[in-house]
C-alpha cells in the first residue's frame, strides 16, 4: 500500500498541471570574484557580496520584479554578512550570524523546498533564533547553496536536486573548516528536503553532529549507511505533516521516488530527541522544545538532550 500510495502521488504530480506559468528569468550579475575564504578575508568577502546584492537589486527593479528587488536590497544592507551571493534564477545565498572567525561552536543550516531569495526571510529567522540561543561562543551559517525543489513539484519527490547539491555542500564545509580551524565543533542541521541533501553529502564529512528534522527520509537505509563518523540525530514534531509521507523508495518513470526509511524510527538507528508539538516549519521557533534541544546539540551539551 505504501508503494502504491507513493506511485499515486508521483503520477498526480506528473499528470496534474501545476498552477502558474514558469517564472521568467530575473537579470542579475554573475557572482562576485572572491578571494580565498580565510579568517583574514572575511570582511573583504562580506563587502563584495553586499555590493553584488545591491547591483542585483537594481537590475531586478529595472526588470520590474519588486519582490526580488526588495529581497536583494535587504541583503545589501551594511549589517549583512554573506560568504556567497548569487541573484540569478531562484537565487543562492550563504549568510553568517556571529563572529565566525572566533566561534568554537558553528551550526550550518540546510533548508528544504521552496527556499528562494524571496522566501529567504523565514529561513533567516530560524538561523537568527538559533544564534540568539548560542551566545557569544557560537556562530550560525544559513546555507542556501543549492536550487531547492518546489513543494508542489515532481522534483521534491526525487533525489535529483540533492545529488546536485551534495558536492556543493561538501565543498563549502571544507572551505568553512579553513576559516574556523580544526578545533571548532561543526554541526550540520538539516530540515525537510535538506535532510536528503545532507544524507547524500554525509559520507566522511568533517562534522561532529548531523541533525535531521522534519525529514521525509535521508535516502539511506540507516544511520550507519550514511557512512559518517558524526553523531546522527533525528526529530519530528507531533504536528509535522511529514509524518504522513510514505517513508519508502521505489523505481518509477526511470528514477527513484521517495527517500527510504523514517529517520525517527528506532530501526534507523539515529539518536531521536524530543521536538515537542513543532509543525513542519516550527523547529526553530523561539521558546520551542525543538530549538532548545537543537541548541544543546550545537553547544555539545548532548547529555542534556531528552530522548523521544
């Protein structure tokens, strides 16, 4: 029945027309040519990306796209700090919260579907909420470094976007290690479709913890199959609709559909922790059980994380 349901979902996504026409391309400059990423070049990198965002805002405004122009303009503000920015297409951006060069606890957040420059604000809010909890010893990096799938699309049911994103994430984490040093504790916090990205990138990653929240599956059969030395954590809130997604994978239409076993199932082998009543978009909500436990994991206070 689970395989049949999944097949029906995919068939519906293929056959039923999606609402709205394809969005026209928004003009934007190519990404700025940046120096090698090190602690000493951070300010130069931040300034170059702010300049790039300002130019992207001007071009989007001239094109008549007010929403994108406003998003780009906000990213060009003097207080913003981006390790990379690309205003083309749906957009990519990697933003820093905190003193990255001196932090000893660093969390990298990987978002799920429908995260674009226009919707980036909700992703950023979660990063800010986590950074506020970490205190001065911590930094957060919001990594919108890939083209996320649409929630209402066939791409959200297949690993294609994750396979494209995984080497980008791996390369970024390698460069990030060059900034924060060998002694910094790196945590990878992955949400929704972002957990599929992290699953593809996981083997051998130089991080201490990989956390999957609101996951449709990682594409791996178990935590051990991720082939990572990191601790693997998983959580799902009681109000998260992702619990109704069939946790299986099938071959269909020449591709793989679905992402395999449920990461919060005991048989998967992850460290399952409490996320309270979180809905699918609520894991970083201020004051939530899930945010408190994510903070403990990033800070290394793992003995204080209540298991589900």
